[in-house]
C-alpha cells in the first residue's frame, strides 16, 4: 500500500457529488470509508493520489462541492496529516 490522501465531507450527498464530478472529469478517485484515525461528519471519504490534491481543490471550488478537509494517510500507520 502506498501513501494516499483522503477528502472528507459534511454529508453523503456531497461525497457522492464529488465522486460523480471527479469521474466525469477523468480523475482517478474512489469513495472509501473514512479511516478510523480521522473523524468526519460523513462516513465516506474520497481517496485520491497526493499528486491530485490541487486538481481536486480546483474541481470542488468550480463545482460548489464543499469538503471538510484533505488528509495525507501514511502506509506505515502513523497519524494522518491534515493538508487542507
């Protein structure tokens, strides 16, 4: 497993809108359960590559998709780091 980033949301509706919009734009993302080290209002998070963070932020702003935070999750199990 590689390090990756997750995008957390306030609601399932926003997570699903995020997934649909990202896939329509050709971004390689997947919805996953929020990692247990991270708390979130919604149980779903968008799993993205670290190299996709800026593109995802731009996509969310352009399409009015409000996210809570973006975290980097480490493969070694150390505590996730909040990026945004």
